[in-house]
């Protein structure tokens, strides 16, 4: 559902996501355990990820015991 709204923001409303939007998406994916998708999103971000983005990913990795990312 979150991805749907994120995509709508860009395609329908022509809003360019900023780092806060990407942080929310990484957090959302991380909470669902979709760590690979979260990492892929970070790699595709057109802006430099900040400490909040990395913290969201690392927090999810800690919760799910993923040491490879």
C-alpha cells in the first residue's frame, strides 16, 4: 500500500520525493522484512541517502538478524 502511494505521488501528482519520503519507504520496507527491496530503493535513489535512511535500514537489519546487508 505504501509503495502504491509513493508511486502515485510521482506519477499522478508529479511530486518529486525528497529524502524524507525515501526514508519513510525504507522504514516501511524494513518493517515488513523486505530488506533487499529497501536496499534496492536506496541504490536507486536520485539523491544521497542521509543518516535517517541508513538508520532505518540498519534498524530493520538488527531486528531481522540480517548481517549481510
